[in-house]
C-alpha cells in the first residue's frame, strides 16, 4: 500500500488557494532559508551551533523559527541529553525537499546580487 504524506495546514485568507503564496508564507520568513541551508550543509546541529552558523539571529528568534518549522514538519528536534540539556535539529524529508529551492535562491543571488547592493547585515548572512 502506498503511503501518503500528510500536508501541513496553513491558514489562508482567500477562497483561491495559491501554492506559491502558501510556500512564500513559509520560506519568506527572514531566517527560514538560512536555517534550512545550514541544516542541509551540516545534516544535524545543536541549538548553539546552529545559532553560531547564522550571523545576526537571536536565540529567541531562532527558537521561534525552529518551533514553527517543527510544527510544519520541516525539522525534527531530538533531545541528546538531559544534563546538560542538549538538543539537535535536523531536516525531515519534507525539509530536505527544499534543497532545490535553496540552491535556486543561492544561484539567483549569485547571478543578480553583488555585495554593494546588500546591507551590512545581509552581507554577513550571505554564505552561499
């Protein structure tokens, strides 16, 4: 029997569902593409290591983004130890499916953006 993957439910205001708009609501958040990119590159990272990989993100914002990404089935959180408390994050298969999107974003950025066009914060984040 073929197994179907449950899709994440997203609130949508209109009667006309648009998958581009829905995907943009997920990927359009400031730190989500960077989080996905770093987890693709490193496979699994602890919270502190992930925060160090993403220049400029606060612990609070990273935690909120990871919780939302976990809710959407993009990342899984695994407790490594209770004392000291350590967790690690890794992409789910759904999250790994974003690799082509992240690669396309990097390719587009390399083709159309130069450092002078970016703010200082954006330049620091650009490690593609």
